[in-house]
C-alpha cells in the first residue's frame, strides 16, 4: 500500500470527525446522514485498498515461484 493510500484514509476520517461529534453529541440528524455517506466512501476505499494489497501479494508470490 502506498503512503498516498494511507493519507486518503486519514483525510476521509478527518473530514467526518466533526460530523461524528455533531451527530453523537448534539443529535444533529443531518450530520448523521453525512456520517453515513462518508462511511460508505470509507468502505469503498477500504475495498479498493484490500484488492490492491492482494494483487501486490499475488504478483510477489508469482515472481518468487518463477525463481
């Protein structure tokens, strides 16, 4: 996983942090909608990263097997 992907996850979490507080502490329903939207985006990003990691692992295994 590249450093950039980690930063993508961090940035997404930083964006949603304030809305978490608004929803859970102040019962702001609109903030809850934004939290759900950002959590879906995080889920998609996590799946992309998982796929990327698995592809890298598979390439390394295939490369090692050729030696």
